[in-house]
């Protein structure tokens, strides 16, 4: 399909024009054949047209927008919710997105994880999300609330029993429609290549791809991680070795929300089994976002922010802001 045909197809599916049989057949066929970059770009075009729209204010630093699997995590303990708080504490805005537990993985979601650190943002209106981004440097798009049309696809995802091509597109979409740094995860090299081609078609200027935990954007602590960054229109390969910074360790297993919440709150207070992983991840993103000049400086800054209590203060500030709405 051309980009325009792919965009039209998803528009029809989201608005319920074809029959369920037609929609299911289309999604199965597309899954078998695999999507092409122009098709993914067309699908993103439709999401940008029909979905929520966030903008940064003129005086605000451009945010990092994280593209992560909507069907969540099941094996490894997520790092990104605490990483996001460290980034915000350093003046680096962040945009996250997610929904309810989704087939086929039904992993723990970003909304659940944020709630487990007492940051419940799912009931904000889209205008309040915009206000939160401008005033607190964090925006969270919750699909059931802010993009209900996309919820129509969940039935088909469950019935098909395999990740449809929409799952690949979700890794490449953000509701933020002004200047940003886009970060997306991948597992296999062909997937990363499709990401780059699609994002180029979409006109993204600042991109990072990460071979992260479970296809997300969390950098592992247990091994060398490969990332690629678009720098002055050239893709720069980055090899990230936690051993080089004395941050090597096992990637904690995800066991339950209760235990994860305890670990996350401990890390915010500069302790616990997730602390080094948070410092490692936040240090990397502080560096690539331009907050620090080197990766080593980024790690040092992340460590200071956590140790000083500033990250906890940031969390308290956002919770108070929400309570006063």
C-alpha cells in the first residue's frame, strides 16, 4: 500500500466503516506480510489526525517522547517511570503514553506503574494533560480517556492472538506534535531498520533507537546495550556498557506491582535494588537530551538528583498539583 492508502485503511478501521470480518482479515494479512515503512507512516498520519495533540510552550525545552510497547512488561522490572521523574527534576520534559492491559501480552502498564508511585494521571482531561506538560514538564496520554477511537482495536488484537501491525506503529507515534526528541525501542535489527525508515518519512529530526528490555526504552544493566542516535543527519552508533561505570548488575525480575512499587519508591529515595538501573538509564537520557555534555556527567547528575531528594520533591510537587485541580 502507499502511505495514503495505509492512512485511509486505518481511518476506516478506527471509525468502524468496514465489517468486523473485513477488519480482521486485513489485520491478519498485514501481520503475515509485515508492514512496510510507508505503511507505518500512513498509520501514524491517521493517529496524528484523529488522536490527541500535545504542544510545548515556546519557552519550554523540547521533550523526550518515549515510544514503548502498549502491551506492557511481564519479565523485567520497568525503569522508565522513575527515569522520567529524574529527567523532569533536571528540567527535561517527558511525554509518556499507554492504556489498559492489552493483548496479547497483558503486561503491566505505564498507568499502573505511575499509580504505584502515587502519580495517578489517567483521569486528566486532554487540556489538563497539556497544562501538566507546560507546568510540570510531564505529560501522560491515557488511551481510553484521550484516544477512545483506538480502543476499538483491542477486540481485534485479542481475537487475532498475535501482535498486529498497529503494535509496531504505536512504537513510532507520539501525541506530542511540536519539536521533540523521539525515543523508541526495538528487539531485532530489521525492526530497527523499519523504525528509521518510517521516522524519516515522518520528518522526525531527533531520534534515538534503543535495543531495550522487552523491546522498550529501558537500557539493560546486565549486558552491553546498542543504541543509535540521529546526529546532524547522521546515525551515530552508541555502545553502552554498564561495567564501564560500575553500574553492572542483573536486570530485576518483575514479580508484582506491589513489590515494584516498593522498589521504585526506594529508588526515588536513593536506595533499593532498582537504584543503579535508574541512575544508568537516567544518566544516558540526560546525556542524549543535551542536559549534560558526557554520559559520565549524566550519570553523576542523575546520582546527585536522587541523593539530594530533588526527585522526591518533584514527585511531591506533581502530586500536589494534581490534588489542587
